[in-house]
C-alpha cells in the first residue's frame, strides 16, 4: 500500500510543522540555559499553533486509518 500524493504532501507538511515547533522549543530552552528536550507543552503554544497542532493530528490520524484499512483488505 502506498499513500496518495495528497496524503504524502499532507504528512510532509505536518512533519515540517511539528519539526518547527520542536526546534523553536529547543532553541528557547537553550537560550534559558536548560537542556533541550522534545516535550512541547500545548499550553505554551499560541491559539493558532494549537489549532494547527489539532489539524496535524487529524491528518496523521486519517493517514493511519487509510493505511490500516488497506492492510486489512490485503490480509483478508
């Protein structure tokens, strides 16, 4: 099973958004003298970023479901 071109693009954009959040979070931790980690608290995000994060999770969920359905169909 393969992803559609649209699905692949959505996942790439989701990955880019998540990577950007992570990098900004880590840069801020370094500026504050803290060791960088990967835990970005949703409460620390702007309202727009939280909305975008929900959309990213929806994209990932849709693609997971699509792949799960394709694998179930092949195994039946």
